[in-house]
């Protein structure tokens, strides 16, 4: 915790920034065999004590459905109610399938990232403090994971060819952009093991057009590859993809774009900021070449007494 605190500092404008953000790893991990959430550093201590290689971990990427319900569970020591889609059982629908895939340690946001709890839990301030650094660096978990398991229609739910245009579907989530990995290391949840790759050829409607799931994912795979390339992602390519995606909190989109632009510092997360304020306060941390890109490529002058576009202009 002390190391995380030292990673945050304020610049001359008073903006809190995360230094070396791409080295930050998660706080917690789900140990499937013991069925409990443990401190992520336990993976390191176990490897050191047994003189073995560091155990690998997996990560789960899923859509947040509209019928998520808080469930009390001993898996996270009742630290907060775990949001799960109605009818989904953490043990039978999730743990069993992940074990069948071959996972042992798994990062799952509803279990490992502190969630909102009723006022009686008294941990809202703790959540805000943790989210400052944990939310902007979530993408690191997926980049470091040995495998990623995707649930397109909701956590633990069966795959469906319907609802691909729904704003809560996996294809429309803002966070998906930093959770994507190549198909070689990705498992598709909610289907039988043998059908995991076959569903990529399934057809559904996206923006009114019938496409295969593979075709719908392809642009995101390209962006993920570009983000890790030497030249990096283009601001407007990211903005175009992010514009039609959904986030429960508008500032999530700003956090997602900054992460994928691979800035040397990342702004801390504040869910109470508007997307415009977050964009305006954090713009100065963009790499110089990205500022030049915006200066010469944006077709209109910015408003609100600034040379760069507002967030609304960028999304339009």
C-alpha cells in the first residue's frame, strides 16, 4: 500500500498523477482452489518460498448487465456485496467453468476491485482512495494475464446471438478496449469448450448490419495491437471507437483513452468528475506527438478558451 501511495504525486497544476503506471499490478486475486480472494502479493511470496516460477493468473472480461444484484459471499470475506447477474451463481456458473478452462488464480473485478456497498459498510472513502490508482491501471491486469475469459452477454451467462447492439453488451462496453487480447490466449465463456472458437463465426446485428462476431471484434484487436506498437494508437482512431461505446460513468471513457495512449503518467481516477473536466485537467499529460496530432488534424478550433477540442467535440 505504501508503494502505491508513493506512485501518486501532484504536478505543478495540482493534478494527481500516477508515475510508472504500467507497472501497477492488482491488489487482490481470486484463488479458485481455496475459493477465496487473497492479496495479490501472496503469489510472489508463495513462489519465493518454494523456489518456483511466479504462478500465472487469468482475467475475466464481461459485460455489466442491467439486472446485476448484490450478493453476500465468504469468497471475499464479506468485504462488500458482489454484483452478479440475476440467477448467476458464483460457485456453479463461474468457478466451475474457470477451473475447467485450467485457471487457478483469476482476477475478476466484482471480487477483486472494491465495489460500491451500502452506507452501513462505511468504506466509501476507502473505495475512492483505492480507485484512484486501481481503475486507471486495470488494463495492466489484462496485458499481464496468461489468459483472458470473455463473457459477451453477462458474467457467467450463456453466449447469445441476440442483443449485440445493446449498450450493455460486451461489444459496446468502453472498458473492453483495454481488456482485449489476441484470440490465442482468449477463452470464450458461456459456451462448451469445443464451441469456444466456433462462436466467432456466429452472426448478429451491429449498427443495423449483420456481421460475424469475428468481424465485430477485429477493429478492437487492431487498436490493441496499435497501442503496444512503437508508433502507438492515433487519438482520433481511439476517439472514433470510444464514441459509440457505453460507460456507466462518463469519465470512464476518458480514463480508457489515456491508458491506451500509453502516456508516461496517468491521471488518477475520480468518478465525481465530469468527462469534460477530466479531459481538460488531464490533457497536458498527453505525449507531445499526440498534442501535435490533435493540433494539425482536428478540423475545428476548440471552445471554452482552449486550443484543443472539448471532450464533446472529440466524441462527435
